[in-house]
């Protein structure tokens, strides 16, 4: 069982922190079932990954690309759905709904605030008057 040290790998990957990232990524891929390029010699996956980097069994640039690709998140962007066309054209309900949407779209923030400020809370009706004549 040959020992591998950071000094064996530092000439392939100059930055020790990058070396740790690449070796840990390679160890995870080995755990996931990727074939190894050196003899295992009863070593654990992180040691096998370091030995592969030291023996140039895997290229550090390839490992770096794989690592970047594995960390990237793909976010699916929903495309807007086409506008629904009313089944029966010319109905008053469809026209009223369309007009309400147009008015809603055209309202500015200032108009909304002015409308909210103009609202007055309903007056409190005394309980005696609300019961009506007895």
C-alpha cells in the first residue's frame, strides 16, 4: 500500500484547496460507481482519488469541469401559457372579464394609493339602532 501525500499531487494541482475539492469530488464519483484507474490496494476512495491525481490517471482539468457541472443548478423557466380564447365569442360575461383585466393592468401604484386613502371606514352604528324598531 503506497502512501500518497499532498506533495505528490501539488505539481498537478497547484492550490491545495482546489486539490481537496477535486479529490473529494473524484471520491464521490468512485463511490457512485465510476471505474478507477489505479489499483485499489485496500485503500479508501479519497486515497484512491489522490493516487489517481498523482499518477495522472485522471486529468485535474476534467475533474474541475465535472465538479462545476455537478454544482450547477438547472432552473426550468415556465413559458407563459397562451391566452385562453372564450368558447363563445361575443358574450357579455367574457367582455366584462376582459375589460376588468384591462383596467386592472392599467392601474398605477399612485392611483391605487389614492384610492386606498380615499376609503373611509364604515360608520359605527349604535347597537340600539341596528336592532330596528321593537
